[in-house]
C-alpha cells in the first residue's frame, strides 16, 4: 500500500515538474528557427547570399523580377512609402491594368472611338497613382503642421540636458503621427548602428517636406561646425512657423484661381454627360462625325493648356 502511494506521488510530482518547466510558445518558435539555421550547411548555402532587407514589389517571384527592371516601379515604391500605404507595386500595376481594360472598353462602346476609349482607359489607369499622390500630399501637410511643435520639444529636451538621440526618442513618443512615426524610425536606425547623419538623410528622403529639409540641413551643419543646438532649433522653428503662415496666406489669396481651374476642368465633362442623357442624338452626331471628333481633340488640348496655365499662376514658390 505504501509502495503504491509512493509511486502515485512520484508520477504526480513528475507530471507537475513537466508542466511547470515546459517550454513556452516563444521558446518553441526560437528553437525551430535555430534548428533551421543549424540544418543549413555552408555547402548548401547559395553563393552571394544577401542578408540585407530588400523591397518586395510583388508576391509573385516572376512579376517581382520583372518590376525590378522597371524604373517606374522604383518610383511607385517610394511613393507608397511616402504615402504610408499598405499597397504593393504589383497591386498598383495590376489595378491600373484592370482599370484601363474596363474603362477603355466602356469608353470605346459609348464614345464609338477606339482612340477616345483608350484615352478614357488611360485616365482611369492613373487613378491609383493619383490616389497615392493625394495621400502623400495629405500626410506631408499633416507632418508640416506638427513639425514646429516637435522642434520646440527637441529644443526643450536639449536644454534640459538630454542628448540628441534622447530628444528624438522623446519626439517619437510625445508627438502624434506622422511626425512621431518618422522620428521613431530615425531613433531605431540610430540604435541599430546607423550614423546620425545617414538616419537624418533617410528621414528627409522619406518625407520630402521643405521645412524638414531645412531642419535636417541645420542639424547637420551644427553637427559639423558645432554651436548651440537648442538655439539652432529655436531659430529653425521660428522660420518654419513664419513660412507656414505665409503659405497659408498665399493659399487664401489663390483660392479663387484654384477653384476656377477645378470648375473649368470638370465642367465640360459634366455637361457632356448631362447632354448624353438629355439629347443622345446631339452627342452621337458629335462623336460619329469626323469634324466633331477633331473638335473634341482640339478641346482636350486647349483644356490641358488652360489647366496647366492656371496651375502655374497659382503655384507660388516660397
């Protein structure tokens, strides 16, 4: 009886020890990863294996290899990063191709002209690109609006005795997105061993804002020549605030011209759609007649020149 009781206690104790000392899920994942590294012999590794992080343009290996040979793909990849979008380069190209096919076929059928259908399809195909540009512009405006507060916070942190890296970390924690997110990347890159100069230049490349370019230049010049960084930040923040105020005034003064450009750009197309519903024979005559098609192309060319001229007038550089 005592032997049986001793055996039961031994088994229970052994099971409790196994339960308490069992590896966690993270430890299992880590063990699998280490086992994968151990199983790869040096002879089985590919020559010239690259451990650097590379941008993936598409999940498809073939499409990714093709897109890497296209310069436009690299530009769209940079645009996606600057817009902070989850899209991929392959998805943008695929979406543009599908939009071109659908709207091109619809335009060909409705306008009775392959050339006009192709023009409509091309206009629809650039919509993903325009959406990313709009999202990037909106993010840049939000960045520029919050940047002076981040500069003031960095200046106060440096006056309090903190290092530049600590001030950048404070900005990443206290300032909202997108300034906090971008400065957090600078702090992480610097922690991983990247020189501060390279981290700041990467920030200026990811966020092409004129005020940020001015700030990065001022910080790099101060780092090379020395001086009071807190004073440099204060003067930079003052200049950026004055520049932002001047830009706001210019946007108010040019609001009428920009509204005129939008109205003149969209009004002909809206009138054409309205006339197609009210009097289809009128639009069919214009589309089927060679003279009407010639005037359509002339009107599109003149509209393009007019919109470009208005944009040049209201786009005042500061």
